[in-house]
C-alpha cells in the first residue's frame, strides 16, 4: 500500500470551498507566517477516502476479530452505550457551566450521573465512598497510595514507608507506590500461587504502610489468604489496597471491602463498558472505607436536601485535585449506562461467564502447553511453551505471531514476569463457545506445528503487510521523517 504522499499529484484537491464573503483580515504577525506552503499531499476526495478506508482495514480490534489480550479485558461493548454517551445533553456540556443557578439546569443531569455511579459502585463493592476523578488504572493506583500516605500522615506516623507488593501484582504497582513516597518491597508467590505468608510476616512492624494486592492476581488466581493478609496488615497498623484491574472475575460475586480491603481502584474502561486499549480515554475510580473519606480528592458531588446536585470543596484533609474537573465524564457515563443495563444479576453473569470461558480454554489446552498452575483459574489463564517447543526454538513470541495468521489477536506474552515465557489469555465473558473453539483449534494446530514443523511457526505471520520487524531496534532507532 502506497503512502498518501506517494499518491499526491500537483494541483489535485479533495475539497472545493466557496469564496469567502467576509473581509480578509490577517491578524497573524508577518514573522510567524510560512515562507512556503506546507508540504501536504495533494489528492482527490476519492483517493483520500480509499486510502484511509484501506488503512483502517489493516487495523485489528475487538469489533473485527477475537482479542484475548490477558489482563486487559478486551471485551465487546454494547453500542447503545456509545450512543448514550453521544447524546447532546451530555457531550455538548462545558465543564465550567454553573452547578445550580443560571445554566444549572444543563449540568444537573451530568452531576446526577457522577453521584449515582458512585453510589452504585459503593453498593456493588462494599466501600463507603468513591472518587470518580482518576483518569486511568495506574492513575487510580497513584491516587490510592496517596490516600494511604495522607492517612498515615494524619496519624503522625511518617515512618511508615514500606509498601508490600506481591510479585504477582500488576506491573505499575511499584511505580505508583514509589511516586507516592513509599519504598516498594516484593513478596514472592508460594507454590500454590498465593502470596507467601511467611515472607509477609517479616515486614509486620511499625514501618509498614500497607500492601497492594492484585485480586485476582496476574496468574488469574484468587489468593486464598486474602482475608488473612488484610488482617495481618491491619494488626501491624497498615492499610490493605486492592488493585481491581481484574474485577471482571469478581463483579457481583463478592464485595472486596468485606475481604478486609480499605481501598481499591477499579477500571471503568476494562470492566464497565468502555473499550480498553488504544491509549485511552480511561477511568480509574477509587473506593475507600469510612476512615479514608476525609482524604478523598476534591471536588465531590453531593445531593442536597432539595434533590439538586452540586460540587463540595470543604475537605481540609483532602489530597486535592488529582485530575482536571471531574474525571473522564464520558467514560463514567458509559459505565453508568452499562450498570443500569445489566443490574446486579447481569453483573453476576458477567463474572460467571468470564470465569467459565477462561477455564474452558485452560482445560482444553493444558495438554498442549504448560499451564502456570493446575488450580482453577478466574478470568484468565496463563500457559508457557512446552519444554520440547523450547528445544525446537519456539518461544512465546513465535506462538503469538502464528496466531495472527489465524485472524486472532495474540494474547499478552512475557507477562506476568514470574512465569517464564508466559502466554496470558483472557477470553472475556462476551465471546461465544464457537469463537473459543476456533481459538482452541488454532492453538492446538500451532502446538503441533511447533513440534513437527517449527520453521513454519518461526516464519509467521505471513498474512500481514509487515511480518517480523525488529521491534527492539524500531523502538531505539525510529525512522521518522519530518516535513517543513
């Protein structure tokens, strides 16, 4: 496929504008004007439409094919929720419109959405309050550990600097903890894929700030010691934080606050309706227990006695703003529509089907690949190439590339780091049995070829415009052309 610059022909144009019917006034200083026209492609409208249409057909997304990207919940999202987010009464609002008087009638609906979404999440997950401000999962993590820091500061316990992070946690947890001023300390995983209790007990002292536990963990396993861990940390004066990026496995089945967690971030853009990936936008609300409410970011949406909604700022112990305005409102709106569509019973079905689909894949492939554990998994399962595949020079990357030729997006590979050559598969609850069977058959065929025709796998993919770029060199030495 040619670049659009290669299709350019002098004096060809894709648009015809009428002559201006207003006086031509140039308010731009002469010194800022170009000496010559920008070197933009000159193409017809038809060539432009065909170029970008064909370019879009080279993209891969959940709307086109199966996308089992582990730990990222690339599930199908009902288009009706996109339509709701696009309603004029929502998408045309300016964030500085009045809350009550004057233009207040225009903003009451949006404030109600934020307020009602928070209350729904509190009821669903068991926390006493949520902040809807954080703009992504990692941003929610940072907000959460900042709240922990504020809590210990209020107790005049500034020596509490140690944040425990299991090696099965999400990769951004240590960075979030460090940015909030804590010292991350890794806790290993035991032979049953739980957090190692004996190692944890070594840190139960006056320096402990808390623990960041991913539930379920990145092996797709629910930690059997969760309640005990939270209790031990509490007894030592610390707080228990839950990384809720994997909430798809638990939604509607249990309330994390009842396990002992004091604080938790969730991902509206993974669990509640909005497509994950593509660089955003995201939303990572944070739920807290009652004793942490004073430290939540401002502003907070409250409902007044007369039934109207407004923003409240009077929280002297607040950590302040963590995002402009009120968070990513359109993502909150989509999530609100999703929650109302499914209700509690529908949300239970989400987790049940997500877990069922993942275990169906795990059972179907466990004799073809090496499973990370023989335990029943939650929303995702993790495999590695067999020892014979590795002897044949076939690695996780090769298996991922071979899947592309089958019209399937590769799963996450080489993560979690505690599993060598990890292949992390999350089918989500929205995929049908027929789709799962196509994927399973593809993985079985790849496994057989890896043993009998390894060169076929090493040369994959053969169906793409670009097959095997040197990804490391591409990142370190990008080929970028600047035009003036």
